[in-house]
C-alpha cells in the first residue's frame, strides 16, 4: 500500500493505523492504540502538545516531511517512542503508536521485555512498543513502506464501523489535554491505561 493513504489530517491517519501491522525484523505487532499529533501554528492542525508545535527543529524534522516515515524519540531519557509521520509533505503531523499485540516473533519480544507478565503486556504502552520491537534512535527516518527497510508498516483493511473504535483524550500531555485524539480497539487486552497529566488544567465540572 502507498504511504499516501496517510497523507490526511491527523485523526484520520490515526484511524487508518489501527489494526495495521508494524514489523521490525521477525517481530510483528498489530497496532491497537494510537494518538494523533498535529503541527506548528503555520499549518492547518496546530497542536501545542506536539513536538512540532513550535516549529521545525533537527529533532522533529521528519514530522514536516512525507507520510509513512518513522519518527522516534526518547521519553524520560530511556523509553523509545514510535511514531508514524502523516499528512502531506511539508505539513507537520504524526501518530504515536501507544500499544500493540505481538503477532509474530514472540520469543524475541519476550527476551526484550522480560518484565512482561503476559503476552498482552509485551506492547502495552508506548515505551514497551519500542522495546518489544527493538526499535532505537538509529531507526529514526526509516521509510516504513519500503520493502527493504528494517522497520516496515503494513496497513490492514480500514475500520469503517465507528463502534469498533473508542475515542478519548490523550495520555500525559499538559497542553491540549482534552483533545479527543487517542483512539483504541476496545476488545484488545494490550490497550494501555489512561492517565491524565497532573500538569494539565483542571476540567471544569458541572455543579
């Protein structure tokens, strides 16, 4: 399939990635939870929570490029987080892979994630996605639709039933914290828990 299928607005790209398979060598992961992120104020999807929210830097440059490219970064200096760029070339956006189910290469994934109690825990949470797949910062910029790439993405059939996808606010962000750009497959045991950032503004609840 063509990466141009991801050359759409962030939330549409996130929906398209649910059910897709991310391959890293022999390990395959079915994506079951994602978060969409937009870009800088000059683009159509300004997102202050995105790494690209303040503009282009050496770190986030691939977010401003074509869709279907791997964007990786370290969270808390230790967890490699895996993102797929989206949107048209020149407009920043990406989708964070928050959780996935290992469908191939279980032994290698278990060796990388010895603390996982069950197979469902192997790819539960964005840091564990990177660990189970063995993705490192050296994989930054990998062309995910290139058959020769060490990290590859295979899109599955598009999920068209709205009831098959759950939607809610993103996890752990302090800006645009209530934007409903986290999507997941509710029937999967690999979906991570929601945790609101303590730095996010308090929700105004009705009296």
